[in-house]
């Protein structure tokens, strides 16, 4: 995925950023309650020492000093404070939670009378339920995010191991050069495994509540076999930590219900198993199990403190039949301790994940061990410290730490097998056969074959077919990282057997700097394009787009193009791009450029020439990437992604034919909805100023293949609708098995439901008719909006999604599909 695929509006970025800060600033968590006062005899006014002061229905209290004075501060206050002393009548007073206040008690002397107590048998309640309700009642107080500020040092160790290693596997001929690595085989849960990769990181993590700000400084990282700075930002605490106090725990993009969710009793059965001291804390042990099959839940135990009702330790695993792919098992253990003034903090975190396509195939274990120390509570840094758009900072020398540094900095020592991983990976990288296997994997993933300083590809475009060009053959390539990590040169040539024409393209891009990311690029081409194609569609010369079509590709355009661009990223997720582009477009196949001359006669235009400047702005708050030297893959963001695109066309500049302006704005957002799955919505609107032919107006994105495209109208034909102003919207609701998990057959198949609706409304000014007549079967949207809806099933064989689509309007148009089936490859956990 290119780093500059989308762009966004500065105005909306500021708006969203401000709104987020406002919402966070106004969200509340539990504060400390501080009560001070004096206890004295109501008759004599003498101070009473050693009086018990206790919060009602809790074990939190103190006693008065020799002057009858007391002071108590806690996160676990209840609504009343009681003073009790032998020979006096106990007295209760109301308490205002989360505030400092003064309460004095005047106790009256009492006489002792024995009263009769009657014990009546009632229906017995599950003994775990009152404890669970106490956990929920004290949840805000025990959540570390109640604090005004905190910081700690965190050490992360992540290891990946190949598992299901058999003797037959190790003796295969292709592994003969790697025999030395099999000396490290061990076993876990009956599975033989081979450690192959490990990372370590040491960082300082900072949290401030108001406004909510998280910042992490990664001081040191060590990665076996990889030299990539972008990976370092994911090795700290921020992108690997799980907060059990959240109602939902996100695992591989799925929202699992936390065992201590506020609504936990709707998803779990709880059983009180034991009680005992753990680190001088009296705790209850409670077992939790899912109430229903295949819901995204856990099974395991937790220990909860009997006074604060804070989680002391939790051991959990993903329910065996949970609707999640490729994860054979997942186990997590977390331990908490009181570090300062009753504050419970996570001090140790362990995770084990078993990834396998099937139980008998080669897979791998992922292991994470995290420890926390040097806690500082409620002592925030200066405001200046928290400012800046990047919340993860990597020290310049993070990857250059010595073995002596790590020997002293690690929170724990490495085992013999862990120490061996670094040497083993380095040794494997020096074996030619291993590099060959790496190149094969890169060919499959990227589409390019590495050949020294050159990469040949992409292989998916080496052959294609369309009625205009006939059988098309293409050969292309680009320079590799061995040539340069700042300059990439690429080019290709293609030839069609039917049109007997040679096409070409080429150019370069150069990193002016990588911190911040600034790129300049130049490219030229003379090739065939499909106008009106969505941005995530296969390339026109992709072999799949050639053969999985419902209509032949007769409406093509030959484009001669030269472009120059400059991209700058102000901070990660916020970028601007300035692009100059000159194009000459010629119609091919069934396309024609007919227009009315001054006498009203129809004439044919041979080409359309344009010169334009384009300005992109893209904003994706807290977006993260995994970056290569030139390309990078977005890992997304939980905030809306905003994009603004403004184009200025300049008549007579380099023989351009038209003056015009275009403005397009887009919003795309993925929203997690807990047990309802997740929703993806997008909104787009635009306007064109000027008198233009149809290729320069807004050609609404159609699809004439059997492949499903997210950003297209999949029942709309190419060139069917054109507008000069419009607004469109689409929404997809992924239910993640909400319904199918309750149907036995579908539950076994692990299919998941998806619902889709898309629509667009627009209009077309009559002034454009004189410039270039519309094609046959080309329309405006002024009569009514265009709409389509779909019901789909995803996770078929874990890799396939199939949708049934209904076209909802303009059903009288020619050569349309009122109902269709579309499919797409989609790999998801």
C-alpha cells in the first residue's frame, strides 16, 4: 500500500482533534475521597482516642489519635462513614465521594441490651455473584486510568516459535543446510517448537488524565533478523497492553467481552472456588466460563482482593469454540500489585498464542512477557512534555544498545534458548538457500522478484486481455533496496496483439528526507486506462480483471500523462501532497468524443488535453504504519480518516483545453461495536466548476466484474452516471457471527454476516451538453438517487466473502444487473 494513497482536510483534522480532546477531558473516573475530623464525647466534649473509623460495607478504616483526630484518604470510599467505640452508640454520617471534607462525631454513651435474633432460611444465591457486583462497584477506583497521572518503566520480550515440528519435517532435504537450527527444538503443551524470532524493548510510559494523553519513549529495542526502525514503535507497551478493566478486550481486531465487564453476568457463569492469602492480600478465587458457544469470550480464573475488590491475578484463555480464525489457543496471565497509596497497577503480563491453519499443520507460537517497575503516581510532567502529535517516540540510538546495556537493563535474564535465537537468526540470514526462500515469499506478497539491484514485476500484470488491445504482454521492474534506499526508479513496456501498439510508463521517486517523510517524484506514461474505476479495484492490466468480467472492456481511454509531485508528512498520519499533471486522453473502443459545433452539427473531437495542479490533504489521527524503505502498510486508526482533494485546471497552459476547479471531500471510519461486531462507513461529496466534457466530470465508480469492490457501486456500469456535484455514502455492518453463532450448522462453519447499503445523489448542469455530448446509456442522477443493498457471508473457508446485491433504482436502464452475486478474497481473524 502506498503511503500517499489518501489525503485529508486540515480544517476537519483540527475539528476532530479538538472534539476528541473535549470528550476525553469531560469523561470522569473515580477520584480520591479524603475525610478528616475529630471524635469526642457528646456529654463532656472530651476527645476520644482509639475510636474505630470505618467506611460502611468495607474494610477500609483507621482509628483516632490521642487527641481524637483522624484522617483517611482512599479511592474505595462508600457513601457513609461510621465511628464506633466500646460503650458508645455507633454513629453514621454521609460522605461525598471524590471530595475532601471534614466530619466530626459526637458519640453518646450506651447501655448493652441483648436482643433476640431469628435466622430464616432463604433461597441461596450464587456466592460468586455478590463478589462480582463488588468488583463492578469498585471498578472505576481500581482502574489505573482513575489517576491524574502515572508513569513506569516497561520491559517487553516477544518471541515467535515454529510449532508442530516433527522428525519427518526436520529431515526434509530442503532443510539440510539448516540442520543446526533444529538443535533448539523444545515442546509446549505436547507440541514441538523451534524458536526463530525474538524482540526486546525497554521504554518509559507516561499517562496524564486531563486531557487524556499517553506518551511512550522507547529507550532501547533489539530485534532478531530485522533492521527496520518502523517496527520499533510497536515494541513498547502502548500497542501491546491489555486493560482487563475495559468492558471489551481487543484481540486480533475482535472485541472479546472482558470477564469483569459491567455486563459480564450476561456472558459468563461465575463460580467461587477458594480463598487464600496471595502476597499478604486475602483474595477470593473465582472461575468464569462462557454462557453460550462461539461468542467472543474467555474461560479461566481470577483472584480478587477482599477489601478493595481489585483484581490481584487473572489467568484466561480464549474459549475453545470462539469464532476467530487461525488461533488454536490463546492464554493470558496478568498480575497486579499495590504500588503507592492503595493504587493497584499491572506489574506482570504474559501472553501465549498458538497460530495454526489446522491442528496438524505447521504453525507458530507467539509469546509475550512484560514487566513493569519504577512507578510514579500522580506526579505529572510539565504540560510541554505531553505536547506533540506523536505519542510514541523512539530514541535515536534505540537500536544501537550494547549487550552490556541489555545485561543490566533487562528486568529478567534471558534463558539459554532465548540467547541462542539472536545467533541463530543471524546465521540463517547468511545462508544463500534461506535468502532464496525469503525472495520467494517476497515475490508472493509484493509481486516482484528480487534480482540484485533490480526487482522484476508485478507478475499479475505480465499478461492480460481486453477487446481493444487483445492479448496484452507487459514487462516491468524497479530498482531494489540494494540499489538505493532513497531513490527508486521504475518502468515498464507493454504490447497488445490486436491494436499492435507499444505502451510504456516510467519514473522515479526520491526521499528528500525520511524524518520527516518528504518525497519528490516524476513519472510519464502512454497507456490504456479504465476511467470510472474505484481506487481499490484491480489494475486494468491485472490478469484477474481480464477474465472475471460480466461485460467486455470496450470503454477504454488511452492516456498520455506526465506528472510531478511533492509529498510532505508533517507528522505520522497528517500529510500534504502537491501534484502537477498534464494529460492527453483519446477514446478507445466504444467511447467517442462528440460535440455540437456552432451550427448545431455533431463533430468528433480527437483528444482532450488538460494541465492541472492538485492539492491533497490527508489526516488520520494516531494512524500507525509498518514501513519499508519506500512503501508502507497502514495499520489503521480508531478515529475517522479525513481526505480533501482540490484540483485546478489551467486552460492554454501547455496547450490545455479547459479551465476548471474540482473539490472532493471524504470521510472513512471503522467503528467497533462490541458484541454487534464493527461498522465501516464512508461519506464523500464533491463539486466541479467549469464547462467540461464528461471524462473530466465526476464519473461515479462502477464495477463490471464479478469481484466485489468496497469503494465501488457493484451493480453500476462504467460511464453509467455522471455529475458535476454529488454526495454519496456507504455503510457496512459486520456482525461477526451474531446471528449465525446461534444456528448449529453455521456455528460449525464459523460463517459471519455482513450487511451493506450504498447510495449517491447528484446533478449535472445542462451547460456541459454543448461541450461534449453524453454517451448512449449515460445519465445524470437528477431523477432520483442511485442505491444498492447487499447481504453477504464472510469467512467462507476463512478466506472468501460472497455478497448478494440488489440494485434499488434506475431499474429500466439497459444492460444492467438488478441482482448479482459478487465475491472477494478476504483474510481476517
